[in-house]
């Protein structure tokens, strides 16, 4: 069975994702699709719109055969670490190919750019440090340094584009890990990654879909045109069962409590809290009445919105620097957490299971892993928006829920 890997968040799964999945499967001539999917908190430091279990169902109903979780230690990190963890899991699962969406659309440009960056690494690093000393954020400093390095070269990636950046780091991780994975890319179509509004096509960005959902008080009928029928059905069911979707405002009271009840030195121990940011966090949150107001006041030229959201996520989950650095420094996952599978996916796992270098985890009970403990804590934090007894039920699911099984013929889950 020829296997294709995709690295996703599916927040939520929409028609653009379906297009990418279909095109990727065709380009790779794959028999089975494996998705490495972020858990309850995402790369931009946001809580997922709906739980990882519901997003797993969306993926399986749309053609994915195996869904595994990208651990919190990688899922809530900058692109380089996010990519390393993802590639390590696909490699461990014996994937043949990884395919990602990009603005560039040509895989040769990714390899060419990687070669140039390695050839001029010292010059690039010096320029990054120079721009950061001028007050730019790390992503902006990296972009400026890259432009200076490559301005006279042809067929080079535009590393100001979010999907190009991720794709570059996927290819870099493949090379660094000496993985046998083959890289492929599909050009993104219609909607841009962060487009905030709908367009005339049936493809819209996840950002615009979430914006519409949160801006219309639960009336999300208009998103139906931009998502597969099963996604819409699962979104509707989730809203009916929980009464809302997840967003940062749901966690603002908890965040405020955590910041104000911590000392400056305790906050300084949290991952990504640097350069006296702990003092700014405490002062700013006293004056803020909502998460959006807090972030608007907190943001500076040096600290991007995304970086600050990740800081807030780590504060909520009490993720300490020493723990995160020790776990993520390995650049490889310690396990493969199985969330769901189709019948074809189950057959694939049975075939490769005996050759896996790291354990395949169906339930977290009884497993001793610092990395896995972080995933559990993320789910416990994610559940805090609910009232009891729902909150405790959600927390218990992390230990008791088996992987979802999808039956294609009946289009049912168990």
C-alpha cells in the first residue's frame, strides 16, 4: 500500500482541504492517507474550534484513512519545531510521501532554497540577529534576512508566505532527519491562508469560516457552501451538544487568574516568556476586559500576535521552559497517538505496526511520558470552558476514549 502523509489542523475541515487532499492523493498515487493533526491547541496559539475527536471524524469522512495527533510539544511551536515533530511521526509510520499546500506550487524551489540557505547560513544568521536588534520580531527579521540573501536569485521561495514557510521547514526536517519521505506540494487555490472574508467560489479560508461563525452568534448556515456536508453536520452536532465553539474569549477569565495569581518569577519560568515580558503581561491584563483588548494592548513590533497567543497558551497549560525545551529539543515524537482510522487505515497499521520504531498509543492510561502528560494537560485546560459535570467527562475522555473507527460503506463511526 502506497502511503501519503499530510500535516493538518482542520480547524475546521473545509472544501480547500478537500481539494488539497484529493490532489495530493492523485499526485502521490497513494492508496492510503495518513494525517498528522494538531490536538486541542494549534500552531498559532489558539484553542481549536471543535475538539480533536470531532475534527478526526471530519477528516475520516472526507478521505483520510489514519489520523494521529501531533503532540502539544510540537503543535504549539514555531514552524521549525512544528515541522520537525510532524515529519518524525510520518517517517515513523513508514509514509512514502508527504504533500503540503503552498503558495509556490513547485517542489524544486523548496529544495533549491534549502540549498542556498545552507550555503549562506552564517550570513543569514548574522542578518537575522541584526534585524532583531533593530526591534523586529523573529519572523519579520528572518524574512528581511532572507530577502537580502536571495534578492538576485531566481526560482527562490517567497518566505513571507505562511504555507511556503511551513513547506520549507518540512523539507528541511526531511533532510535533517535523513528521512526517506519524498516531498510534494500542491499550489493553494482561491482563498489565501488568512483571508478574513468569503469569496464567490466554494473555497474559503478557515480564518474566514471561523470569523463568520463567531460573528453570527451560532448562526453559521452561510458556511455550509464552503465545507463538505459531513463537516457541516458535525459542526451542527457539536454546537447542539455543547452550546458553543471554542475561542480565546472562553479562557480569558482563567488566563487572567493564572497571570495575576503568579509572581513575576513564576511567569518568567513559562515557555516563551522572555526579556521581562512577565511584567508587561501582569500590568496589561489588569487593564483589559477581554482577550482581544488584552492582546491589542500587549502586542508590540517585537512580539507578534501569534507569538503572544502561544505565550498565553503556555501560561494556561503551565508549560515550563525547562520541560518544553527538554522535550522538544529531541525534534522527534516519543510516540504515535492514534485518534482514528478507516477500515483501510486499520489494514495499513496492521501491516506496519511490527516495524514501528516508537510505540503506537491507542489509550494514554498507564503510559509514562512527559510529552504525553503535556497532551493530557492541554485537554484538561481545553475542557475548562464547560460547566460540571461536562468538564470532568471531557477530561476523562482523554484516558478512556478509544480511537474512532470509520466505516466507509455505512458512513458511520464507532
